[in-house]
C-alpha cells in the first residue's frame, strides 16, 4: 500500500530524515514511534505531500507522491497533531464543508456525513459549535474529516495527545475498528497505546529506522538473556553452592532481601532460557525455601530506550525542528486562506 525508499529530508544543514525505507501493508495499523526530533512528523508530512522530500520516493497505492500528487493524495486521510478545525462552525457544517472540498458528490454528501458521524461517535453533537466541544470530541471531528473521502490510508499524527484516560480508550477502540478497510499509520509517544492498538511498530531514531515488527516480535528479538529474580531463606554459601553447580546458569548476583534471613539472587540464564523449573527443583532439593521467583523481560519502553538512546536534542537540532514546524504552519495558513476563499465563492454550500 505504501512504499518508502531512501527518503531524505534536510532543513539546511540538519538531516531530519536519513535514507528511510519501509513498506506498509494494506489493512493493518502501524505505530510510528521515536523521540522528539527523530523525524516522525517530517516523514508523515512528506508521505501526505504536505512538504517535499530532498530525495527518495514515496509511493501510495502505486502513485508517486511527486509525479502523481492528486492521485496519491486522493488515497490519504490525514489528521495532523493539531486538527484543522474551523471552530466557529457546527460539526455538521464543518463536515459538509470538508465533504465538498474532497469532492464527495453533492447528492451523497448529507448521507455520507451522517455515516461518518455515526462511525466516529459524533451523531449526538452534530449541531454543536466545534469551539464548545471537549478535546476528545475535537479529536473525533478531526478523525471524521480525515475519513470523509473514505481513504485507503489514514495518517494520524499524535492523536492521543492531551486526552484523558477515558478519551484515550474511546479513541483507541475507534482507531482499532478502522483496521481492515483502512490502512492506518499512527504516530505516538505513548508506547502502551502503540502496543495496544498497532499490528506493527516502526521505531525511528535520528531519521533512521532502527527496528520494526509486531510488539511481540520486538520484545522477543530484544531479549538477550533471561533473568530470574529469586528470593530464598537460608545460608548464602549453601545457596551459592547450588547455583554454581547448575549448568543452565551463566552468572548471578545477590543482595539482602526485605525479610529477615532472606537473600535475593538475580540469575542470568544461558541461551535465553526460562530456568525457573530447574531452579525450583535444585533449591528445594537443597532444603532452601523459595519466597518468590520472577522472570523479568524487557518492556516495550525498555526496548524503545535501548534502540533510540536517551540523548537530548542539541540546541541546533531543536532550532531546526522549530523552524521546520514554523515552515509547515505557514504553509497550512496559506492553505486555510485558499480554502476560505473557495468557500466564499461557492454558493452551493
């Protein structure tokens, strides 16, 4: 559905996207994650044709975004981080307006808008001014405008930002229900939401793709060694003697436990194996009671930090990122002026 090949985007001397390549399969939900300044929003803006790449190709359903911009953009519904809403309109007026701009046939507009409102949970607020809606409902209106043309591809940039937990759950369920009919690319910093919603995750750092796969595949891939934390009651020397003799153990460390006479051993197994059964048998045979035993694995957050690093952006990188955002905002303002002029000239709305 989407093919990105050696995509490069520069802002002056700053390299925002560095020969990025990946493929998006139809009908799936993709999570696009990375630290601030990694190049996520820039990549999304290039995919949608909002800004031009310095080099490389973006193909949407067989259409090159540069060579066939109209055909490629017709396949895309886009929800930027700040939804493009006219807050002085009611929800109904705004969605009819967007339907006109996206060339939905006039005879079908009213019915089509009703279907979109039902799908996005806006049926009961159609007559309300957008400025009077909550943040969650504004995000729904933004999603509705992205769905108006029934696009094959939905690109959602940070749709969960600013929402409360209830709103996040509602929007998560809404996005999950779009899979199959639509291909969705979802950008977010909320890794738990990415894991809950997405079929595939793309992790980007410094403009490069550093890992991709399902949440389960990424977790399995990054488990170098399985670690077991076991708390026992007994003598340290006796416990050490048991562990040293176990061929499944590569190394271990220890520390005093929270209970009197207890010791906590952190044990690294060989070949990423789960040795809890063998460990239980060996300690029980030696008469060492086990108070607790846990197998620890890296979370998605651990994997994210390991792959992307924890370095902060330099002042120069932050400045470049701000300049790119300002450039995009200026383009958006120009687009809005053109839209308003078109709306004034159109007597059918």
